[in-house]
């Protein structure tokens, strides 16, 4: 093992962090916390908000008609609450996409309706198409040569069939005290970026589409990544310079494997009938973050912020990912307005867009208001989308508003109750969070973990040295069967958990807005020194 790998694999477990002193944090206003708890438990509207976003609007693909409806509705809700400076903040994204209807049916060797969903940003079939299937697994451009000349007029099954999987543990669970303790592991926020070599050339999905077009394939089909009839439908091709030409469908894993087995027979090779009617939406290629404020009374320019992403995939209603987080952010805003709080610092609420395609909305906010990064100086790489090259570009160039954002709190891990918060390696902030969680130990929230968390909207804030934090939530069945799947509906949201989360979110915002001193910051990142003393090996 190389020295760099050894160092990255080594974690330093920290002992319990002492509580904050008066010098490092202002004690929470427990009378205000009483009011927040009363509003959050006795007058909650979090589930009404969640129901509108899911049952009424449904899946909210970025720049789809449903997302436009969600943008308008949430902005109006903030206005009706009495928040200030409610606005739709634009950023360049690309075209929207939505499903009108679709179906998949095996017509030989026997008729059978199949569980299927169009793959996002692939085109319509232009009516019903039918053709013999060919199992042609392809995961890299190196696989193309094997199938050249064999795909014309075929429906191409591109996934390699597996033997399936059965869950050996209950899909629904909550963190135990022991598991929460094990999460308190220090791992230094990693600001090192992969080599720019990985950025050169088109991605595989674009290459596969071009190859299938060249070969005259009718359509392509992939296998769902989960068993149990679950579907996902996530895809790419939303940029205006990246338009896919070959219809794509995802089949339930069990249906896909059946087709693959039949394709091996001599007398029962399957024929499929596919129909996909989708729409592209190019009338406005901007996506919009929804922002709203409770104005501060002093500390001119400083603000604290809570956010969650409003967009989702289209397989279901985007309930636990992430109507849950969005509803909690909106409920925290409602609670604080109902209490008519007058915070020292402004409290800002953000509903992000384009998170599912690469944290586009939160990155746009960081780039526009907080900090940008120097170009690479390579014309080809600098022409790539911002999120492709962000971590490779040095130095960080703070904007005038960099120091104004005192703290950002994010919620994006499903419908589970808050059990604590990840301090993201910020040892100075950890004892303050311990103090802020004290009133909620009886509600199950008492863990401050030093670990970092990734893949959601606080990440780009962390990359430029802004204090951004992700709450720890009970997993429930988020990762087991709901995340991005066709059963991510209102039924799987937990009202008591979301009420608790909104109470804690509102309290953290008020504490951060009213503290005498802003939350401690990490240093603005600089390009890491290579840790491997023998990089030529």
C-alpha cells in the first residue's frame, strides 16, 4: 500500500468534545426554543407542505413543467408566510424533460407486460416499436468492437445480467447509540481533486448513444440497479449541446433477467414492444433556486441559511428525496415567522434546483455570491460545465460576500428524524453544536460527529471555506429501497420525524442568527500538498 493510501485510510477517533464555554458561544434562548417546540408540534404544517409537493405536483425533474409549478408554488408559500425578498434566482442549466406515457411488453415467446420507465433525456420512440432483443453488455467504449455490425434493427440490452440479490437485513432501521458513536470519526475534509486527465473526452453515455445510432439500433434497455420491481429512470443529456438520439428504457431487474435468459435459447428468443412518449422543454434553459429571507436587525450583511433541494427524479413523487427536506426548510421558515422573531442576522431559506444532476443550484449560488475559482488555462477544459472542473481549479477567489454567510445547514437524507449533525471537521464548531443540541436529547438528537459528509448541497460551500453542515438523520428505508426509485411517495414519509427535524432546523437557525460571535470557520482551502513522497511509482 502506498503511503498516501495508508494515510487516507487512517482515521483518528476523537473523544467526547467538551461543551462550549461562554467565550465560544452564546447560550441558546431556551424560552424561544419553547416557542419553537410549541409551533412545531401543536401547529405543524410540514405534512401539508409535503403532500402538496408530492401528491399534487409530483416528481420535479429540473426544468420540467412540474418543477416550474413547484418553483412558483414554494415562492408563493414563502410570500404568504410574510418572508422578504422572495425571489427565483436563475442559473444556466439546459432543457427540461418529462414523460407523457410509456409501456413495455414482451410479445414473443409469450405476451407479458413489463415494468419499465423511459430513461431521462432520451427521446420518444415515435409510436410503438417492436424488435428482437440482443444482449450486448457495454460499459466502456472498448466494448463496442464486439457488437459492431450486430445491432441494426435490434432492441439492445446493454446491462450485464447478474444473479440478483435478496436483502438479508430489514430495509427500515434507525441508528442505534452504538452506531452513532461509531460515526464520530475525524476525516479531514478532502480538497484534493482528481487529475484533469479524467475530464478529457465525452462521457460514456454520450458515446453509447452515438454508437447505437451509427449501428442502427431501435432502442436500448438497461437493467434496474435494484431488485423488487423498483425502477429509477435517471439519465443525462440535459445540456443543449448534448442531445441524445436513441430511445432508452429501464426494465425491472427481474423482467430484464428473464429476457436475457430467453435470449440464450434457440427456439424462444424474445421480441419486445416499446412505447415511450416524452417531451423536451427548451423554452427557458435557466433553472431557478428559490430564496427567501427573514431580515436581520443588525450585523449588517451577515446571514445564516438553511437549504434543501427541491428537484427530484421522475420515477415517483420525490418524497423522501427531497420533498422531505424542502418541507422541513419551509416549516422552519413558517415557525420562525409565526413567532415573529427579529434575529440579529438575516435568516435565508434556499430551495435548490438541479441537485440531482450534480449540485448545480448550490454551486451556482456559491459561484455567484461567495467565491469562484481560477480557470485551468486549458481552453478545452475551461469550456466544460462548471461542476466538472470546480475541484481542479486553484486558487479559490473569495467574493465580497464570502464572509457574510455565517452558517449553512442542509437536510437531504430522507424522512428520518435528526439525530445530530456532522461538524465537517470543524473542531471549533463542534462544542457549540453540542450545546445547541442539549434541549433535544429527549427527542433523540445528541450526536456531534466530526466526520465529513458528501453528495449534497453543502459540499461546494465547504470547498470554499464557508461553514456548511449536513444533519445526521435516521436512515429508515431511504437507501434500502426509496432513494431515486419508483416508490418514493408520500406514504414513506414520517410525520413525527419531520416535525422534530423542523424544530431543530428552526432552533439552529435562530441560534446562529443571534449568537454574539459567528460560527468558527475553517481556513479557506488552498491546493493540498501531495502526500505521496514517491508519485512516480
